[in-house]
C-alpha cells in the first residue's frame, strides 16, 4: 500500500511537470509559428490602378531604386560594394532554417522517383478555357488572310503568335527525354526550386503555357514558387495585366506576379525575381518555353552533389512558324561558345565528350542565357549579375566567364529537356538606343578579357567608347580570386580562334592602289540576307574590315560566327561570298604571297581583284595578271612567304 501511494504521488508530480513541459513546448511552437509566418515571403499583390507591388517595404524600396546586387537588407561596405550572402533579410529566414546541405551521393536505398501530381482546380480550368476561347475567337475575327495574320504575329512578337493563341495552354507535348533518362532513382531530398520568368510585352497565351508547363511537369514537392516578373509592359498589351493577375490568383500561393514600375531590363528583372523567391535553387527561364517531363530532377541532382555547378537544360527548338515541338532526344547536343563580337554561338562537342554518351552531362564554356539554374547561395556568392549592364545582351557570357574563372562549373544536361520558342527577330526595344548591347559587351571585355580585350576591339570596334564604371566588378573579380582569361581559353574554350601570331596574317586586307579594303558591309549581321563579300574605303577601325589568314589557309571574318572567304564559281569576275568555315579546304583555301602581294584562290588559281571597283561593290576574282588592282596588304604579316607548295 505504501508503494502504491508513493507511485501515485510520483505520477501526479510527474504529470504536472509533463503538463508544464507540454505548455512550454506549445507556447514556444506558437511563437516560432508566428515569427515564421510574419517573416516569410508575402504573396505579391497588385495595387488597384497601379503596377506597384505591395509587400515588404525593403523590397518596394529596392524596386524603386532598381538595386538588386544583394539581398534585401544586406548592407554595403565601403570597401566591398557587393556583399556575399552572409547577412540575410527576414524574407529568407525560412530558407536559412531549412538550408540544403550538399552531401555525399546517396545510396540507392535513399533514391526515389518523384510524382507529377499537380492538378488544375475547377475554377482555374474554367478560367483557362475562357481565355482559350477568347483568343481563338480573336484570331477568327482577324479574317481569312492567313499570310496577313501570320505577318501580324511576327511583327508583334517575333513568331507566329496568332497561331500560338489557338493552341491549348495546357497542351500535351509528350515526353521528350531519351529512354535512358526515364529510370528515376534521384536523391530523395533534392533541393526545391524557384522558377523565375521575366517578360516585357509577352503574348499572354504563350506566357501562360510556359507557367503551366512548369506546374504540370515539376514534382510539387520540388517546386518552391514561380515568380513572374513583368518588366513594365506597356499599355498596348492589356492582356498581360489584369487577365494575367486573375489567372495567377487561381493558381495557388506558389505562383506570384511581380511588376516593375519602370523598364529595367532582363538583368535587373531577374535580380528582382531572385530577391523575392524562396527556393534553394534559382531557375531562370525565358517567358516562351515549355518544359518536358523530368526536366528538373537531372538539373537538381548536379547541383545537389556540387553546389557550384551551374546547369542548363538541353534547349529544344519550338518552331516559330508552326509551334511544333519535335522530339530531338536521339540527336547529339551542342555546347556553348562565342565569337569575338562576344555573342553566343553553338559549337559541336569534342571527341572526348561524344565518347561519354548521348545522355551524359557535358561541360560548356558558355550558356545561351535564357534557361539555367544555380543554387541560391552560389548566385549571391558569385555576385549575381552586373547590374550596370542595361536591358539585355552580354550578361550570359559575363556570368559564364565568372563561373569558370572563379572556381565554378557550367554544364548542359541532356536528360533535362526544355523547349524554347526562338524568335525570328527580337521585338523588344532598347530605351537607351541601339548601342546598348555593344556597351554591355565592352563592360564584359574590360572586366574579364584581360589583354585579350584588344582582340575584341580590333574585331568588334568601339575602342574608346563609353562602358561605364567597372570598378565594382573588378573588385568582385579580385575578391573571388578568379583565374585569368588566358587560363579560360587554354583550359575551357580551346576551340576559340585567337587572332594572334600563330596565324599567317591578320587585320585589314587593303588594296594600296585604290585604298579599298575587304569589308563584310554588315551583311554578316543579317542571318537571312546575302553574304556577298564587299569592299569599302579603308577606315583602320577593325570591325567589318578585320580578318585573319589562318594556319588552315582560310581568310576568316571573326566578327560574326567565324565566316570564311569562299568561292564556288570558277569563272572570271566571280563574286565572293562569306560561308561558315568548314576546315576542309576546297573553295575556302587561299594562298597569299607577301612578295607579290597576291591573294590567290586555291582551286581556281584566280586572284582577288579590285580593278574597277568602288565602295560598297562586291569583291570578285579574275585571272592573275600582276596588276596593281591585284595587290593586297594585310595589316600584320607573320609569315613572310606563305606559299602553296610549302604549306599546302
């Protein structure tokens, strides 16, 4: 009885202690719940009659100042204008608490296949169907002249937008992955993604189709949010104002619209979207894409095992005229390079990469820029974007160089397939004028190219023109202890044709008798126009008059996609044309003799001839006769006698 009494008393005492402990735990949990929800990101709303966002005051202040170099709340230091992500604003408290830590690759028992189980609510379905019907009727109201309707769409958006408006927003594109990519087995705790779309005057149906493709083909547990950033679209496009807001309001709390009050450009719009997002991974997408099934997991896995790996999906082409999304999974991918105008170009994989297999992730020197993902921490640690670049252009190469030269890695993952609607022309205007892209690439050259920037100015021109203050970006490069551009060329992009003394000659090709130089006459800038080789008064500014006579016996224009001087017509007076270099000799093989100054076409044995030509005429060939019209001088000759018999 004494033992029972003692036990009963002990239970009563312990019960009181347990109750108190439970009360403390519940109280602490409630406080933590309130802190988390009061400090977590707020759904963005649109003020009536205004495009201003409502939400945290520090975000609004940043929107007004257009300053997104650092996270909201981070303070600048006098000696370090871009702070690494070590002080965080309350918007990111929840992210920090659940911060994903990269681990050793998981055992197979820790792997899983993710489900694509997002479902469209009845209200959202009804709203989508209403928009589809409205736009289909709009196209019918345009009349029966299909060519006129097509031209109207191209003029407004750069693609057949009126055809796009007749296609279901939630269309089924099928599974675009290679069969080897469908086996699943991903780490069970992949990081969650924020997908950031930025647009200016985008077509509503195409934009909604982009958003839907992410919702339908991304595992919901891996999607933190979708941030849709409107870079101050104009009143001429009312469909992407209230109709977009109404649709997004029905998509649930994960999808948010952020509207900028003034035109800021792609670069700052992405920085704004990143600041407002919550995911462990930032995925930046153009606003005219369609994701295939399983697009995210292969990207996330690469970043999961190496957070300093930046990953691009394999970009499939959605045809701009038919909106068809072909299946290209069996085709070998290409990787990114650039030409000396500092513009992106696609190049083939090398033999070592091809041997790794069609689904293997591949290192790429550069990214196209429209579609890529990187961990949030690495994005801020690496310095986000150069926010002094304006609107669009050059930012993709700038971040590519920075990734490689500052210790990161850039890859293309073939198992991640995303279709991209490539526009025939860019309908987006540049408020500061046509020099915007060139100014951006000058900034890029000044910060990252070291002595190689002289080649850029020789080929592209613009030496001495304004590029703004780059001291902050140079400071960033020093702080990150980045490697040299020579290291980048030698180790990451050995395919780059460098206009140095390893070539036979370079510079302008000038006829001293007439003072006419070979000139591309800007024809290389027109992807569909004629590529005839022209002549113009020698101006000594490089650019359209800068060429190399390569060790492969080609006369190469490096300003745009490595075009070679080509002739397929073996008759007197034949006009020359620029043709993509193929490294196979033939019609692109030339001989230059520094003693006679003759530039001789290999197969035809005809000489380049300036006789009778005037500025803007097309260059032509004639039988060699030793006349002054057939004498040509390079700005620099590194081999005093380049003879066919000796080198050919």
